[in-house]
C-alpha cells in the first residue's frame, strides 16, 4: 500500500497545469515484490480515479513499478502510460495555477510595502531604538499576521473618512467617468483589508468578481495609503 501511495503522490506533481492533483488511488489490483541488482521493485497494477480523464471514465487501470534503491533508500517510480486528461479541464487547472501564482506574488509585494510602512511609522513614533535585535523582533511579530490583518491594524475611521473626501474631490473634478461613479463610491466605503480582497480578486459580500476598474482603483488607494514619503 505504501508503494502505491508513494507513486500516486509523486504522480500528482507531474502535470504543468496541476490537473494530476485530481488523481486518487482507487484500488490496488495486484502487487508483487522483486529484488533487483540495484533496487527493490514493487510491481503494481492499480486503479486511479479522477473526474477529468479524457476517456470520460471515472476509473482507469495503470501498471506502475516503484523502485527503492538498495544503497541510499531513495524511491522512484515508472508508469506504463501517463493518464490522459480532458483538454478543457487541463486549461481550467492551468488558469487556476497561474492565478494562484499571481495572488502569491501580489501578496508578497503588498507585505513588503506594509513592512516598510510599519517600519517608518515606528521610527516616527520613536518606538524603534537603534538596536538591531529589537527591530528584528518587531518585524517577526508583524510577519505572524496576514496582510489583511496588518492592513486592518493600520486602518481607522479617520483614514476612511479621508479616503471618502479624496474620492469626492475626484468626482467633483470630473476625474471619475459618470459610468464608474457608483463603483467609486462603493470602493471608498471599504476598509483597507476589503480593498486588498478586491485587488486579490477574492469574492466580495455579493459573491461577484470585481471589475477591472475596481481592481485598479483599489490598488491605487492601497498604494496611496502605504506611501512612506
């Protein structure tokens, strides 16, 4: 069983799109052990399940050999034929993978901005001394929080009111197209944490994906809120 689980675990990693993560061990039909010159071999016939096989079947059979090296104990596997998956599902999983990487990248950049902002605020409030150990400890505490939590900590009613005032000035000066005024009003009523969710394309309270304008505008508001100089 361990050999089969190992093979499926490793197989899940082998698709560029991530579609193989839907593969699961359904059944071990047969398992035979064979000692080789360099490896201990476990010869398996198994059934894999997935909702995305190109054949349309829910379960397919595969022959796998799991090889464990006699000297270093490192395991590897070989399969007679790699699972062929549905093209539409592959595209969908690839898009999801790209989107996930984008979110992680944006989250990392936003955290760097927050750390710079918090560092600057602490210097202004004389909370920082020149001791490197204290600076490091403070940064470590900040990193224990999510980006959303950090944004929530630095937000306030006064800052929200200021964002609304600046937005009203933009509308008055005609900087916001008439067709987008409702989007503008809705955005500036959000907290910094909620604006971050908009930028990250996370579902809103209405379970709707934000428009391109909302994403760009929310990003601009966050950047302005985290300006150091």
